[in-house]
C-alpha cells in the first residue's frame, strides 16, 4: 500500500457524529482530565555533574588563593613599615581638598 492509497482509504472513513453539547463541553473535559492526572517526576541520581561543579569551585578557590599569596607575603614581610605608616596616618590628614562635592581631607605625603 502506498501513500496515495492510504490517504484515500483514510479519507473514505466517515467521521463519528458528535452532538453540539459534546463540542461545547470538550475543552472543560480536557482541562478536568489534565488536572486530575498528577505529574510525577522521577528523581535521577546526578552525582557526576555535582562532582564536576564541586571540583570546579575547589579549583577556582585554589587559583584565587594562590594569586593572592604574593600580596599577602608582601604585607607580612613589610608589616613593620605598614604599622608605622598606619600610626602616622592621622598626621597626614591635615590637608583639605575642594572639589564638586565640597571640602574633604586629602591624604598627603610628608615633605
């Protein structure tokens, strides 16, 4: 049987007769059947994607900490100088600066 014979045979079958009430109530029947059938989702074991995200996050944290390590070492190495400059900070805050937002203190180097 080829496509043409199949189409002609399907077209020759008469449609079942339905009353006007059936077609008026049809949308509400479909909605009622859709609401009555709860959809159940089967949970899948997703171990591999979770492991990939965890590994990626751990690797990002490692790279971030390794990139900050030289700066941290510099701060620790120059801790005495850093503390001395921090103690002298209030003495440097004596210069005023005027801009579009008003008067502000300007951190200035001692000369």
